[in-house]
């Protein structure tokens, strides 16, 4: 084939925000009406957050046709064809026309400031919508259910089973564990077990972080005391510096907690936090696991349940979705791990590659060995997620980027 | 001179725990008696924490003579002479015979589970003791006051002034900001100002981290609900993986918050978290600061108060104390920044270099250019802290490690 099979490890889809009302269980619709109105009004926040929203709106001004691919099945395939993408992993959206699911059932699924029952209702509304969206083109769409494990592991297990039966192939879990039992807690065992049993791939997706720490009370509610709230300077800089660390945190808890020791088949993808962090994190964990001067005082109790080194669990069980991947990552591919890297477009988000996907792909992969480009652009994802390569081949042959474009200049 | 001037960026000193009673203001002594007894009893904790404590005790069994340098002035100089160390930066201890100051006034200074007034009392007891300890040999001892800024910035400013008058030359601040206003909050302005004005070097020292998240309720108090507490597996592995990140976090807040923009003279040292993280953190912050595809949607509000790049503030205002420095760091010295690295022994802690300091130094620096070894072993610290090189020269000439030992094998 003279074209690459491209699979995006990071796509977002969701209906216009008001549409979620119809996907909610009826008893939550009155509350939806109240909260939806309040949320739309609150979007006009002050300061850096408002500026970020304005930049997103400005970027989208001339892109209404393409952005409708967030919810329109035909439009989505049209855009993917133009981008050269044969298939994709689908997370909830939230940026396109501010289409987050209601009640905190959004991309962050943060366990703070939410009512558990309502957060579940919001997440389930999205999962129902996503199941329909995937059913419109199951070959090209690997859909994820949003699952919060904090409000009862049994509920989470039930949702995983529901998702599998309804054509979704993986789940997204919140990576912020704020105030909840973190992911090395044995209580999550049934969740890991059902995911391993059903082959449901677990995802953590970038975005959430302790925003109140960054932005302060000005944006996130009143401060104790009588003084007027003070917006904190540089908050967005701190956010974009830390955001990938919060994303990767659950992995550290799962590896040391022995989750992959007990579930060798479990698959985890870490998405949209770049892949730059991989070499140092693995080196650090392996050093802490091994016999190092610093570790001598630690004893052995913290690692005797692990038969492999942390990096070995990582290589076996984990892949990383690199959204709008950089040339630097391509150059570091052997340190990062060639098999670890799964390119992603992040369509339809402004920090993604669309509508310049083909051009950005070429800039990133130009001149690399074909087999390696093939792996990062789609082969690794095809293997990890179990895509039907034979069925996707005709699509790739029609719309995939031509290999010749990637030749060294 | 045929020997190196060695300055340890990381030393710990403090009296036996019961001695802190005498350094407390009298009104806190009754409470000290109650809490001291409880703390000593609680040290026999279960699980990995106990194992770590046992390893520390085992390591110290044949070292009572040397460990007494934690509080005995003559003994300390004897050990430093044997180690080849001419001078050192002195933090509070806590490991040697469990000699943490009372009431949470310890190395972590965590703002959780403490009574502010008592935490101040504990920290001040230590600061008084440290001032005396420094006065016994001021040439070789750069002593730090422990300061918590969370319970009123005015109190913190007063303590900085007290410390300066009493011969201490810098302060240690808590790096865990849990639930308190983080370090980009404008309320801390008077603290940065007084430190810049008096030339008091600010320190963050490794150790504190969200232990309850790692170890769970088994070690840190009862969980909500009726079930018995469950110790969480792999907790120490998570701790040693994350601990350096928590240490460096305040730096990210201070840089983006513009603290170094407003206070070009302010000095910050980050101690005992290795230096491995420096290149990636600076690359990441500069990327987020610059015009990068990912940053386009951020607008400019988050950085318009910064005239320099994050890495430029770092190079100008920050140094890193590398305790029990590794060969890998020496090999990465130009990526890390030759001037950034300040070797440290961490005496008298088990993860430090003592009593093998001379041998470990040689292993780390063997074969490097002499001027570079000189900078990392002591020159950088001499410049940063303003040590009196002329006065230290005779000591270094007597006890410093011989340059010839470091020649390539």
C-alpha cells in the first residue's frame, strides 16, 4: 500500500450541550434545565480563563462546517477523510460549543464540587449518546464510556458491562483523585478485573488539574474572610506546566500498587500529555525499584509484590496517545519506546492538528524509516486496540497520507 | 591549592528531641510533654513506614559517635573534617534519634493536622537552637530558620528579621501548599521583599508529600465508614517516585507568578530532589511561555507580566542542592547547568554520603575538568551564599579532598 493507515488516538465527540437533556434519565431533566442555564451564563468568566475561551471561539469562527463533526456522523467522516485519518479513539468533547455533559460528567470527571448521583447521570447521558454515534460507523470509531469509580466501584463495574454490550470498547477514568481513594487502593480490584476480562481499554485524558490552586478564589468561588477575591497571576502558565504530571499520576499508583502484576492483560492509554515524560519517569521508577543508595533505607516491603520492574509493566500494559505530536518526540522515539507512541489529532480541538493534519504529520515524521512512521501513525494503535486492519485497509488506501510525501527533503 | 573547597548544600542539625522543650516558650512546655510522649509511642507504626524506620535504626547502630554531630558542635567539625567538607548549609534534622521539633515544626512544615500557634512555637524552638549552634562556628555553618508563611505573612516576616539578627542566613519554607494559598498569591509579597532586602536565601527541602494518599488510613488515622483501614500496597514506591515533584512545585508557582520579575535579587535553593529534573522542567516552561502550537489558545494574559523566559529567571535566581549526587548528574551537568549544581552530603542522614563521603565524591566527579568539579563541589555554593572564601581556604587546605584523587583512572 502506498499510503499509511492512520489511527488517531485522540478524538472528541459529543452533541450540542442542550442535546444531552434528551439522553438523561427523565428524573434529572428539571435539574438539567436549571444548571444548564447557569452554566451558560457562567462561561463568561473573568481574566485568563475568559481570554482562553475567546481564543477558542476566535479559532472556530470560520470552522463551523468542520466543527459539526463533533456530533454529525457524516460530517465527521468527511473531516477524517480530509485529514487522512482512517479511524480514531473517541473521548467526550466539551470545547466545541461548550458541549460538556452536565453535572460534572465531563472530560475531567473531577470528584470535587459534584453530586455523585448527578455526575453519574451526566456521564451516562454521554455514554448513551456515544454508543449511538459509534453505531453509525463502528469500523472507524472506537468509543469510550466515561466512568467515575469514586462513587461505588460496583456502579463503575456495571457501567463497564453496559458499555461493552452497547458497542463501546474502552473507558475513560478521572485522573484527578482529589480527596478520594487513589488507584493503588484494593477497593478498585473489581474494576480492573472487569476491564481485563472484557478487554476494555482504560484511558486517562489530559485536562483536569487543581484549577482552584492556580486561579484562586476569583474564578472558583468566594474565599473565607471579608477581603475581595484576588485573581492569581500566571495561573495558566502553571496549569500548562503541571497538567501532564497530573495526567500521568494514576499510572504511578497503578504500577506500584501491583495492578498490572495482578492483571497482566489490562490495557491503559495515557492521552494528550505528550510522550516526553516517558524516559525519565521509567528511569526514576526503575531506580527506586532497584538497589540504589537512596533506596537502601526503604526496606523491601514496598516492592515485594512486584515481579517485574516498573518499566516492564509499562512496556507491556501501557501506550501513550501523543496528540498533535511534536518533531522532538519523533526524534526521541527510541528513548520513549517506538511501540509506546500513538499519534493523535485531537480533532476537533484548537490545540489539535485539524485542519492542518496532513501538513503537520509530514513535518513530524519526514525522513524517518517507513516502518517506524507506520507504527506511530497507526500500527501501534491497531495492535493495542485490536482494530480490524483488513477492514480498514480500503479506507486507508483511499484517504491515507501518501508515503512518498514523507521522504526526506 | 591542591585540595578542593567543599561546601555541602545539605546538612541537618538539631538536638535530641527532648531538648527542644527547653527552647520552647514556657507556655508550650506542658503541651510538649503530652505530645512528645504520644509521638515517641506512635513511632512504632505498622507496615512499610516501620520497615523504613527500622532500616534507619539498623544503619545507625554502629554510628553513635558520628551521629552525635547532629547536635554536638565539636563532633560535627570532627566529622566534617573527616568528610573533607569545609562548610555547609544547615537544615533542621528529624531523623537522628527522631529529633523533629515538636508540633509539626519539622522539616516538612506541612500545613495539615497542626495548630498554627503550636507549629510556630515548634519552629521557633528550633530556630533558637540553630542560632546557638551556628554561633559556635559561624564560619563553617550557614544556618536556616524554619518559617511557615501560611499562618499570617506578617509573622513570617518577623521571623525572617529575627533570624537575620540572630546569625541565620536563610530560611526554609514548606513546599507542600495543601489547602493554603499557593506561592503565586500576591499576599506573600512582603515575605519575598524582606528576604530580598536582607539577602536571606529561601530554601525548599525534600521530604514532605501527601503521605495519606500513599499510605491510606491505616497509618494516618481512621477512615470514614465502618470498615477496618486497609494499608495501601506500594506506597513507599509512589512516595519516592513523586517526592521530588512536590519539592519543585513552589518554584513553578513563583516563576509564573512573577516573584523573580519583581525581586531580581531573591535567591532560592531547591535541596535534595536531585537535579535530573532541571532540563525538562525548563524546556517545558519555556515552551509554554513561547509561541507554540499548543499555547495559541492560551492568549497572552498569563505571561505579560514576565519580561524574561522562565528558564532565565531560573538561571538567575535559583540553585539546586544535589544531595548524594549521582554520576549521571555529573555527566548531565551542561544540560542541567554547571552553575546550577551544588553538591551536598546530607549528613547525618542514611541516604547521604557520610561516612563514605570522600569515596563517593571521587566516584561522581572522577575525570571531569577540575574547574567544573570545583564549581559543583563548592564554588557555586560559595558564590551563591556569599561564603568567605579567604577565611575558608585554610580549612579546605587542611581537610579538603585532594585534587589528584579525582584524576581519570
